[in-house]
């Protein structure tokens, strides 16, 4: 069965609730262990059924945001998922109060119970209307960006399709492309400000209703962060500021020298070489065929996985009008199928997103038979799988980049290290916003620009007055739809660098360690997963400096002026 044949039927909410209530009645009500055990697994099955329909509706809505049927289905789930959350909340309550908790905890794992205790803090039936509003606003933002039609060089492009122009070898083309993208955001500034202001206010209200001081700790608790807090994250951000920002500033100067530009502007940062950025030497079908070769040679497990994905058409990679921007991986439980969504645009990002999302998909494919709650780890751990796969794919990059392989490896590694300051900028910005929800839209923009200058002192917007006032974050969907998620990418990047180092020394050993980590899924917390894989903890002071030393040594060993 191929993805197009996966059946979507809007769930009958009344019937679903009735079944859920029947199973919940059998838990923590003096029932015998076997009855409770069976009811718990029936609840998991019901959740999978609902989740599968929600995911199918979401995927098909993102594939064509102009399709009225799936637009209506997405609206149905935006409205009703918060209602369903109260039943999941009840399930957690009953699980925690079960007379058989000790036995169940041994069978199901203590993490399920720790996560249930945390989730008790993040939901109450009285916040359902606010959650519904939050969902509607996030969908409104995604639709607004997906509908972008940018006129450039007598053609019309969406945001993803503008990327090649932002990397063009001709400086004036890059300059005008940036201004064209900025113009789109400027024309929609009022709506974007309104969406975000309403999101901040409704999230702050949700937090206050649940008894939190503000949204910050609630944001952490929503992501199930059991073994670190905002103080640990600040220690980590400080390491990036002290140890990585100077290196990235130096790399930016090297890039300017390669490009022969004395005074680099923001529109120069996406280009790495005067001869042009490395790009894949074929189209989507060509790349997927090479990916099949790569995953066949990499490991029997990766071969089996990628054959499963490609044979069932579980990859939608082309950029097209009306398609949501960005890339993601999700999972459809009843079909035991990961799904990869991307927007190829002819740049090296196509290969990066294919390997990145394949890392996510491989992890959940290997964890698909774990307990429902353990298929995915928390987000910062999940990003280790994706970012590490980007590096574990290095021995096969010549398949995609041919004569540009060395150029790609340099720019990939330099780009990965250069991403870290931006990633922590996004995080620090959000901490300030939710610490001070009363800020006006203009004050938020000033806050962004102030923190941007701290972490990216080299970023000069030139004559782009709209970006100069602090609006770059408008295009960062995570800020709107998944607050406090973005730091996860940077934490995972620091962990993925350790797999890069490991694979340089012994690729097979690195691969085995990586697959073992994937198979653990979300059965352990972030820090415990690091311990299981014998990876250094980024929250410990000095770890970031230690990890970037071999990265810096590699980059220093390359004569990038010749690439």
C-alpha cells in the first residue's frame, strides 16, 4: 500500500469519547491488574487511531494548503484536539493513582509515570478554549507563509523557491532577492504582529490559569523536559556566546575573503564561494536514487528502512504552489509509517534535509514497536538522530555533489557551527518575550535586534530597513508554532558533532552507537539517553569548548580559498 492509498476518515468524536470513557472506567477503580493492563493498552490503541487521522489530515493539508477538504479537516482537529486532551489528562491521573502502580511501573517503565506527573501540570479542562485559539493562530501563521507569492525577475515564487536567489553568485541578485522577501514580510507585518501578539497573550493566560508565573516553565514542561531547566539552558547559551560566537565571526571573515567582499552584508551570508555554493548535480528522482544507494551501503538496517520509505511513497520532496514551507518528519501509527515532507529547491539544503529528516524517520521506524509513549524521545534528543545522520552520510556525499564534495563538506561543517549562535538567539529572544508578555510589537522587534547583535555581531542589513528594525524572526515558524523548541536543534548539534568526530575515527563503530541510540526511542530522558550513548552533556560548563576544538582544527586545515 502506498501513501496515497492510506485511508482518511474523520473520527466520530462521540463514539471515540464513549470508547475512551469505557476504558478509563477500568483503570484505578479497584479492578484487577489484568483488567487495568488491558485497558491501558486499549487506550494507547485508541490514541493511535485518533493520532493517525490527525496526522493524515495534517500531512495532506500541508501538501496543499488550498485544498478545502483538508483545510476543513485541519480546522476540525485544531478545534477538537484540546477537547481530547482532557481524556488523556484523565488517563494520566488514573495511571498515577492505580493500586497496581508498582507493578505497572516495572512493566511500562518509570518514565511513563514521571511524564504523566509532569503532564498533570500542563493541562486543565478550563484552558480548552485557549488551546483552541492557540491552534487556530498557529495554523493562520502557517497558511499566511504558505500563500506567499513573491514577484522577482518577472516570475512569481513562494518563500522556499526564493532560496536559490539568496545564494546566487551575483551580489546584486542576492541583494534584490533579500529585499523582495523582506517586502513580502513588510506587506504582512500588521497581520504577523497581530498573530504573534495574540499567541503570546493566550499562552501567558494559559500559564497563569495553570498556576505558573509565566509561560516559560510551562513551555519547558510541555516538551517533557524532566532533567534540565531554563538555568541549565542559560549556562549552555553562555558557552555558545563565549566559545562559538568568536569562531563564527572568524568564519564569516574567511567567507568575506573568499568572496572578495570587504564589507559583507546580510545578503552575502548565504553564499559561501565565488564559484557558487555546492549543489546536488541532479533532480529529485536522481537524488532519491542516490539516497537508495547510500542507505543500502551504509548498513542493512538503513537499507531496509529506506526501501520501505521509497516503495510506499512516504517522501514528498518537491516545492510547489500552495504547499506549506519547510520540512518535517511525522509518523502515522496505524500504518507504522514515518513520513518525510520537504521543499527541494536545487540547493545543498535538499541533501541536508533529506538526510536530516531521514534520521528522524529511521529513529521512529526502529522505535515503532515500543510502547506508544516511547516511540519518540523529547525533541532535543530527537534532533540528535537527524543531525547525526547528516554527518554519518558524509562518505556518500560524492554521489550527490561530485566535484563539489570537498566544498560541500567544508560549508556543511562551517554552516553547522555557524548555526549555533542563531539557534540560541531564537531561544534567548523567546525567554525575554515570555518573561515580558506586555511588550509591544515594536519593543519585541527591538529586543530581537539587540540580542541578534550580541550573537551575530557581523550581521549588517545594509539598506534593508525592514530587517534592520528586528523582523528576521517573522520567518522562523518555531517561534510561532513551537515556542522553546528551537534550542533543541543546537543542543542536538553539539551532540551530533560528537558523532562526526567518532565517524572520522571509525565509521562502523559510530553507526552502531547511533543505531543503538535510535532503538532506545523515548524510553529515557534526554540526559539519560546521552549517558546511554556515552555522549558529553552540553549543559556542563566547558563541554562546548571541548567539542568544537576538532571541528575548528578540521576547518583550519582546509584551504578554503581554493574551493
